[in-house]
């Protein structure tokens, strides 16, 4: 009728004893990633995507170096609203393809069995492989129309919207 309860004392985990007992499981990891995205401006939005390979190297229990190679495709569209209401809005579009080479260093300052606190930072080099810019604008032009009625010429004038499109392609 009288049972003795067994209770294990809680082990206090400190950063020192947790780091010593928590060895990294592997020195390096490799992966492939793909990420869709949306670029949004105040007038339009567009679908973007990126993908690439990445690698993580454990330098020690507390430090990790991460790098990779990422290809990104971005399409940004913006419409101008500077024109009066009777002239259509202009539009600027940029289509970009770039190659990104990130280099990040992560410092794990507190590692526990189920939680890890860390700081990470780095640099990134971006090379644009393709840059295409298209801008469309509208202006108004006075157009003269001459009609002949019963041998008399009748001249009328009207405003027409003239669309101008300019494309610029930059070298890589």
C-alpha cells in the first residue's frame, strides 16, 4: 500500500555543457531549392521565381558557412498615373534574370536539444544575365481631317492618343 515514488532530478542545461554534448551530425549538407514569389507595386503585380543549389559547411559546433548559386527571374510592372484622365496611363516594365552567389556565416550561440539560437549574416554578389526594360507612354496629337462636301472642303480637328514604346536591352 505504501509505494515509493521515483523522481529523476531535472538536469540543468547550460550553454557550456550543451555545446560539449551536442556534436554536429555531419560536416556538410547540399540541397536544391525553388521558390516562387510575387512582386507587387501600387499599380500591378507579377509572378517571379528563383531556384538553385546550396551548400552548408560546419566549421565547428558553433559556426557554419553557407553558400550556393541561385538563378532568379523577376518581372516588375509599374503604371504611371501622372497623365490626365483622358490620356491612358503609361507603363514601365523590367524583366530581369540574375545569378546570385551568397556567402553567409552563422554563429550558433545557444544550442539545446530542441532549440538553437543563432545569428547569421553575409554578403551576396549579383550578376545580371539579362535586363530588358520596356516603357510605354501616351501623348496627344492634333490631327486635321479634310472632307469634301458639295465641292466645299470641311476641315475638322480632333485629338488622338499616340502610343510610344521604347525597349532597352542591357548587356550582361
